[in-house]
């Protein structure tokens, strides 16, 4: 069974940093692996943040967070990370990772997914 578990969230002051982890089980990272990071703030739609493709270790970022968030991976641990810097109160949300993502580029870059079995996520709260 494919399962992704997010961790690393917490409470941080504005301007601070956090690193989230996405540990995958039930499959091994290969050239078909794509991991997406998403978040959902209270009362708002789910927002795509980044799409990591293991075939070329490329990451595509949503325009809204580009430059502040960075994705990395450790294939030996089947884990993908989301390093978040210069956090703002508006980054407060539940953060999720999913094993499917794609990008759409128009005037902005959007991260999307067709995956519909979301996990618990990890809560990130940024205080002002």
C-alpha cells in the first residue's frame, strides 16, 4: 500500500524556518516518482507548492513560494523534504505531500495533482 507521512510541522515565528519531511512507504523511488507538496489554510482552497520529479531530481515551484521554499530528497530513505525559509503568517496551513503532481505554466506556475487520498498532513503555524 502506497503511503506518505508528513512530519516536521510546528509553531515558528515570522522570519523563521522549518523543514518538513515526507516519508514514503509501499513503493521505492524510481524514474516515475513525482512527489507534490500542497497546503491548505483554514477557509481556503488547497494550494499546490512544489512538484519534485525523481527522474531528473528537478523541482517545479508555484510562483507564490518560489525563492523561499526548497525541495530535496533522500532516495535511500524514500523521503522528500520541504525546507521553508522566511516564513510568513500567511504560510500557516496544514501541509501535505502526495505521490502525484504535474505543473501548469501560464502567467504563473501552478502545481496540481489528480491524487485524492490525502493523509493527515502536518500543521505549520507562523506567528507574527
